[in-house]
C-alpha cells in the first residue's frame, strides 16, 4: 500500500502520530487511496504538474521560467486548529498595524521604553519620510503573509512576518484548481473551505481605500512572481503597470496608455523601494520621495503603505509579542520562535559560541538569503558568519534550530517525510481583518533541508481547511 513504508521519524508528522497510526483527519484520504489502483497516485502526481504548467503556476529563477514543484498529498487543518490560528493572526496584524502607525506618529512605544529607538531607526525598512503619514482608515498593512511553523511537539509558532510584498497566493489558487481537476474524488471525501474568492476579497480590500482607479505595480515580466501580479490585476479589475509607465501631471499620478494618460489613485505595489525608485517623477530626486509625498498629500494610496517594511525586519519581529501586550493589552495567541538579538552583548556571545546549533538570519534579507543553518553548515561557513555578526551585530538575529513538522511528499515515486511551513494571507479591511482559509504550504524537497523557499528548491501543496 501507498504508505506502508512511510516513516514518521522523530519530527511532528502532519499525517501520522506514529508508524502505522494515522491522525484522524487523514483517515478518509488513506481509505480513498486504498480503493484506487496502485498506479493512480503516481499518475495523478504527474498529471497535476502538467495542469499547473497549463495554468501558468510558474516562477522565474536565473532567467528561466519554471513550474513550482507540486505534491498531491494535501496539508489538512481541522476547523478548531484553524480557528486558533485565525485568532492569533488577526491579533498579530492588528498590533503590527498599530506599531506602524505609532512609529510614524507619536512613537509612544519608543518613548515608553518598550522598543529601543536605535533598533527602530537603524532598521533598513524604516523610512523617515513617512513620519506623520496617515493612510486611509489608518490601515498600513493591507495584505500580509505570516509564516507559521510547527515544532517537534506540534506547537505552532510564527517564524516571520511579511508586510511589504507577501507573494505566493497565486499558487494557493492554482494548486486548488489542479487538485479539483486531477483528484475530484479525493476532494469529495472532505468538506473543504473554498479559496477561489481571494480575488474578490482583495478587490474589496483595495476598494475600501477610495473610489479611484487601481493599479498593480509590477517590476515586469522578468520578476519571479510576474504571473501572480498579472493574475491579481485581472481578478481585481486593476491595471497592470510597470514603473516606467507612470508620470506626474498637475500633481497627480498618471499612467501612460495607448489611449493617452489615465489617473491612478490606488497602487497595490508588488515590490519595495527598489521598484518605487524606478518611477521618475518631475520635481523629485527619487521615485520614493515622490510617491511618499503624494501619499502624504492624500493624492495617492499604496497597499501596502510605504514604511511597513520596518515590521518585516527580523529584529523588530522579536518585539511583536511586546507590541501585542503594549497596544492590545493581551497575551500573544501565537508565540514567536525564541530569538537571540546579536546587537545585545550577551545574546551575541551566546550566538557566537553556539553557531553549530543555531539558525542565523540577516535582519533585512528574505527568500532564504543571508541565512546560516548551523547544524548543516561547514566550519568555514560558520566562521564566515561569525565575522559578519561581529562586523554588523544589528544586522543579525539567531534562533534555535526548530525542526519543522514533516509531511508525506512524493519523492522518487513514494511518500517520504519532508519539512514544511505555512503562509496564510491576512487582508486588513479596516472594520474587519480577513484571514483567507488555508494559505501556501511550502515543502523542502531536499531530505533534511529546513529551507522551503521556491528559489532554494522548495515545492508546494494544497492546503485544506476542513469544515466543522
């Protein structure tokens, strides 16, 4: 049978409590596969990849367009677990939104000594030009992607926050489409929350920012997530615009079209300051200066607001539990992974003495870059990171090596355990914070690897939130 040789190993396994002991949510799946011909799973696996290629579920890497590797064995999350995660995610986004408003406003959290000023002002994502800015409805963080993991005991933790440009929702939608086409009989065994309404929710989120014209700002076809940008523009009825098509006329942003200039009032940006600086606006030294000024004047709204990158800083991440207590007067519902901040002398000494046991991350890089997985690194790699930390203590943080939960994944025609994480998407609409059901389940396809990013060789799965 399909899972007869599968070994849960020593990690928390999403399917099995122990060898031969499947978790309750998996029983219908196992039964369904038992009733199929032996070759059905492998045929479905091959067919799903073909379908995703047809759907354009691609990313660009090293100049080559690739289909994101996909696995047909879904991640399943029971309704009570999802309710707990939803509550924790809403709480976190609410606190982060208040943090952005405060940091670019009165800075009460700094004045009260909860977060040191030097940590805020030294963050790469801190933009002094945003001081005093008041986005519509007080929303800074419109679309967030919060990365969650489970440890050896199955406890959920927040691994990091993504508030500037969270990507990956296209794979969530297309993975579900592939499963519906390839394994409709399996999906029928479960009551699964739908995901296809994301475009409508996103459009509603953007429309609440004003009545004007909306554009999705993209770096262009060479960007790895360009197909996602195009899909979201189509789903929301927005124009898909590159920076070079934008100009300033009578103090208002316009886009160039074959029919002439057309105004833009709301931008859903799919890039950070590098993308914004490609915009050339008369009268401004940089695109960033011009766009921030237009936002300050109320002539333009950005989702997510410029300045939210401060909350993506991995040193600021360590302060989010304190933000929740400070702004909301609540205990965090979802814990962080324990974190050592290298700008602290005692933490830095510990990190340097235990590099073989820790994961070290750059405070400002993303996508698995600028990271050292100590137990898997060579002595020379650890020595290199030790020097980096000594040269720039503020630029690094470290965490114990959390062995992410594993999930069965087809490797060489049979299921094998691979480490996984989850990125749910949260949309802040002012009166409501919407946590879209499911999210992107990413899988490290290399045995033993803890890095799940697509650019680092990771794949993905469909995520099923089961009805109550």
